C-alpha cells in the first residue's frame, strides 16, 4: 500500500470519525453540526480526488461529484465560520454576511448549468495527472478562493472577539480550522497561477488537513469546546487575514509569471511548501498569546534591555481604569490587565468589607465561583501583611487553613498580591497558573506586579472614601430635614409656652379654659401634619390648592401669636394656595417681625399689585445691605443669636412652589418689609 493511500485513509478517518465522537461527547449544537459538515465535506473531496487518481481512465466519473463537493464548500465554510464557537443569530447577521451567504451558492449553480467537460480536460491524465482548466473553471475556483478568504476572516474575528481566557481555550481549534482552509486555498491557487490543477499535490493537501484536524482535536479534548462568543457589530475591519490573503494572491501571480519565464524548473513544489509553512507559522504567531509574548520578551531583552515598555503598560492600565463604567467592570479590567500582561489564565480580587474585617471575593475572572471568606486572622493574611509584597506560591509555598488550601490548589493559584495602603491590607489579588507552563518570572515581573497592585490600592481607598463621603452627605441631608422639622416644632412650642405661662394665672377662668383647649387642639393638628409630611418644602404637584382670602389667612395665623399687636390693612385679596403651607409662611414672618422689632407691634397688609400680595412690615432696625447681598434666604445662615437659619429659606421655597416669590426690602420709615407675591387665581382681583 502506497504512502498516498495510507495518508488518505488516515486523514479521511480523522475527518469522518472525530466529528461523530464530538457529537456523542459534547452533544448536538449548531457549532458542532457546522464543524461536522465542514470536516465531512473535506473528507468527501479527498476521497473522490483519490479515487479519480486511482481510476485515471474514468477520472470524470469521480471529478463531477468532486465539483459538487467543491461548490458546496462555499456555503458550508461560511456557515461554519459564522457559527463555530460563536453566539449565532441569523436575524442579527450584518446584511453583507447575508449577501455573501446567498452569493456562496453561485458555484453550486455553475456545476448544475455546465457539464464537467466545460470545467477541465486532460489529454493524458494517466501519465500527467494534471487537469487543464477551461475559462468557466477559472471563475469557479476564483469564487471558491474568495469565499474561503472570507471564512478565514470570520475565524479571525472569532478569536479577536473572545475574552482572554476563552481565547486561550479556542485558539488551537481556530488555528486548526484555518490550517485546513489554507491548505485547500493553496491547492486551488493553482487555478489562478497555472490555469490547471496538479492532482499529485493531494498528498500534501492530506497532510495539511490532517495537521489541522489534529489541532482541533487537541484544543477541544484538552481545553474544552462549544464556547458562545458574541461578535460586536462595531469590530473594526483591520484584519491580518485580509493582509495575508492579499500578499498570497500577489505571490500566486509571481509564481505564475515565474513559470511562464522559467518553465517547470521554477521549483513550484518547494515554493508552495515554504509559503504554506511560513503562512501557518505567521498565523500561529498572530493567534498564540504565549508565542507573541516570547517574541516580545526576546526583543525587549536583547534589543531594548527591559522586559516591559513601562510607558505602554501604564497607558494600557490607565485606559482600562478610565473606561470602566461600574465597579465590577473596574475590577474585571484590572484582572484582565494582569492576565494579559503576565500571561496567566485567570484571577480574582478579594476585598475587606467596610463593616467587616474579613476578606470576600468581589470578582472572579475565568475562575469557578467560591464562597471562601478569608478571616483577618488567617495565615495567608498574616503572611501578606508580614511580607508586604508579591507571594509566589511556586517559590514559597505556605500552609493555610484547610478551606484556603483547597481554594488555592483547586484553582491552581500561582501569585498572590496584597492591596496595601499605609500598612493597611485592604484586599488581595490572586492570579492563576501561567498559560505557558515554562514561563519564567524575574525581578522585573515582580516589580511591575507590585507597582500595579499599589495603584489598585489607591483606587480601592478612593472608592472607600467616596462611599464615606456619600454617607456623610446622606447624613447631612438628614440633618437638614431634621432642622426643618425642629424649626416647625419651635414655632409650635412658642404658643404652648404662652399657654403654660397664662394658665398659672387664669386656669380657673372658664373662658380661658375653652380658649386653651382650642389652642391645644390647633397645635396638635399642626404637629400631626408635620409628622405626616416629614419635610416642609413641598413641590408644586403635592400642594392642595384652594382659593382663599389672604386677609382671612393672616388673621387665622395671627391666633398663633396672641401677644402680638398686629395692624391689618387692605381689602380682601384672593389667592389660590395650600392653606396649611401658606399659614406656615405667615407664622414665620410674624415671628420674625416680633423678634426683629423693638416692640410687639407690626403691620400686615394685603393688596393687589401685579398679583396677590401679602406684606409683613416690622418696626425694627432694618436689614443690613451686606446681608441682602450675601443672601438673606440662604439655609442655615442667620443673624439671630438663637436662630437656625431655616425660616426664611423654608418660606421662600413654599412660596416658589406656588409659582410666586418672597422678597425683602427696607421700609420707608425704617424696619423691613417682607412681601409674598402670588399669582392671581382668576386674572382679576375679586
């Protein structure tokens, strides 16, 4: 049995049997069915072409179904590249991908329209084993090459869209699928360069397909399969595959011209072999993180002297921190930075609770969930506090509590970094094993890890300070609300104190007793309303409006200050107000007039002046101009010895909620004038 026969049998067996094994082991899924369909198509093409060689006198009998399979490769490979290890939805597919899917059936239509003799011919196939292509076949294989290039691009997008840990799992499977497609692209490129197909290249084609399926097997059996990567619509179309394919077409053209000039001595086989191996190596370099890391480190060490470009690494870290929209995203970006820069597969962040001294996981990246909580008295925490730096468990294993040991071993933790600030351990970062088991870490790695951990500590401290500041603001807000409540309570205490003082002298007077009960009933009603409202600055949509006479409102509020001698002026002026809220405004202004005046006398005037106006005019010393400029209605700012700076601010907010305004001016005969201006309810004074 020849090498060709053995190779074809082994490769066909791999292409046919492994997909069946995958369906049995991993179950049926769209990704698994697409892989099965693609590998079976390659197997069918290999078998038919081998039979055409073995039965050279009847090669057309096998080449016609081979044409059908080659045509079917276009939609099959597009479907495979769109679904393999992806989250697939035909509805969300970009319109260009849907169009390509439709166009991929054109080669199949060509095989139905044209007979096999219109594709190729061979004067002596038994001797030459070369098929010369007709013009129809040239365009047929050109379409196949273009659609295979699109499939390679889709596979590249799958890798570049994957997260760090998933990319590590699928990269060899994607590389294997790409190797198979690239092998057949090289084989079909003869149609462009030579206008013929040399069937003797089937052995090399079989080896390329075998290498690709072995990569897929290794990746899926050792690292898992059936990931569901979401492809972003905003992914930039900067593709290495497109660049590679453009260079490949240029190379094919060069080969064609070389053969025209130098004939068969151009060493076509050697050139194509080198091109395939070089292209495969380049793709492997682009997709392999560990290989890229080795190359980068080699260049840094031997040409730049440092292992890392610290300015570049710092820029990457800063961008990840700035672009984080939530705390979870921030912690995830920190772990992704560590994983990508230092080549580790997973990680986790443990932080100390604000109201607890223990450390709990706040985020796990590519790591199984855990309920582990590290006690602040655990041996691991004590070691980190004592060491105050990176802990490499490979170089310095430590014995911990059973639960901690189990966590470290099950997740193959290699590095532990303390999040320290001012000798206070706020948390720790744990990193898993390196992606490349042979990776060596030196002092430069340790320094960069610890430097980044120091910045993480600063971020954690700032977040904690922000939380404390938010709590302080909440407490301040609560204190302000409490101050408003206390201010209203103080206004209710004043008439109570008068009642208590007068009761000592007139308690036996029946008329006084009735007045006292009425006053107490009013005060209790006000306090109940205060308790129900909790806040005394209503919004306009919460007011209970009704039309009343402002003079009647003023006389009613004056009952709360029985010791005041109030002169009421003006005609009845109507206004639409919340009676209870506006009574508070009147009472505040009355009390201020009593406290500011040199006697218990002041004037209340109502009138219509571009609105319904309610004025309180005291006989005090007036308002200082500096106070008016700085803001008389600013909360918690007062000129009284025992004042709280609430009353005028509260009154102004209530009036503004009614759509009006509260203004302070100097009186003509001294003192101060406070004017409440409200919209007229009807537009005409009543």
